[in-house]
């Protein structure tokens, strides 16, 4: 029987991927983090308007380990990380697969600014492991990894790249379209970029800025126009979090999308969670950037179509 030559061609990428994952794990161990494993199958995911969980019987495959990891923070764990498989219904494209690998880490008594510094150190460590030092090539761009990286507020990004104020984009319901078409492809082209201080309307699970409730302490990391990570100073007010979940559920219903129960145990335990910061980083996409791969298919063992 003939070999599967597609798998043969991926051997170099998969070896490099293994090195990257080992480098990530060692980075967090050396920083004093505890590696945790939480269930992949849960009774109630966090309601999010544009993320659809995959049903598993009467439960769901998690779209992120976020809720369980925050419950660990609420129980007194201070620095935790996890590398795990996640699932999101219908996500397939050159940069997406419905099953993917996510790195998440959380720090008690920290905020999103501290996570920016850890992102810089982590990705520099990964690049060093691959012999890339302080530059890499991705999509015909030379990207300088030396610190500090660019920090650009969402307000300034709209002024620079969209020529329309962020508030007007929200009122005219074109915020997401402008982000995807005008702003994101232009971020991190010469140095990695942190896009930070999202409008409160896009706070997700982030807390609002003290003294400026119109903005949330949230950032996303971009390298070569590709989003790699999404981070928050965590919201720890259970009532506000419940209201946000209810709002997301209502919006999903307006889109005729299925709804799921609220994660009540998470909401109950949120009241004992300390101030903290957390981040989700796409491992598949990080491998794409490090290996200059143009599509996600080149850095995973199997695509859905090959199963």
C-alpha cells in the first residue's frame, strides 16, 4: 500500500511543532506556573455571540478551558497554564479548523499589561528554540521580535487605518467589518503588535478600565497580520458577568442561534476569584508564524477532510 505522502511532507513541520510545544511548557514551568488539565466536555460553555460550541450529548465540547481555569483561580491557585484541544462549530478556513490547540494561562493579582510582557518573553523563547533569534520571516515580511513590541489602542487603530472614529463604527454596526478588513491585516507587519483597550461593547469577559468605563482592559496580539492571542484583565463581578452572559444569549437568539444554559457554578464561584489576568493563544497559529506556513493545514497532523 502506498504511503500517505501528505503526512510524509508534514513530518518536518510536526517535529518543529513538537519542539514549540515543549518550549512553551518549559517556559511556564520555569516561571513557576502549575500545568493543569480540565475537562473537555462541560455542561455549559460561556455564551458568545459568534462562537458556537459543539454539542456532546446533552453537554458541549469546550470552546476554551477558561471557565474551569478561573474556578481554579477562585479556589486559590495563583499561576496556572494549560495546552489543550478545543472545538468550535463551523470554523474552517486557511487559518481555522473546528478542532484546534489552545494555550491558556492565568495569573492572580496581575493585569493585562503584565501579560503583554509575558507574551514577548514566551514568543522570544520559542523563536530562540527554533534558532530564529530576534527575527522571523512570515508571508514575505521580516518581523523584528526584539522588545518592546508595538502597543496600539483600538481608538488609535481606527484613526490610523480606517479614517473613521471607533465610536461611529460601533453606532453604524461596522466595527467588526472594519477590524477584519482594514485594521487586522495591517498589524504586526514589522514588529508584533498589541491592540489594546477595546470598547466596552467588545469587553467579552474583561473588566472595564478604572476611571474609564467606556473601554475594557483587553488586548489581542498580532504578528504579520495574524491574530495569535486574546487577553483580559479578568472581570470578577458575578452580577455584571451574569448580565453580559444574558446579553450574549439574547443576541444569539436574535440571530436564530441555539442557546445553552448559563454556567451557574462558574458564576457562583466567581465571587471568590482574586483580581487576575488571563490569555488564550492559538498554538496552531503560532506554529504557522514560526514556520512561515501560509495555511493551517500545513502545521497539523490531520485536517478534518483527511479523517
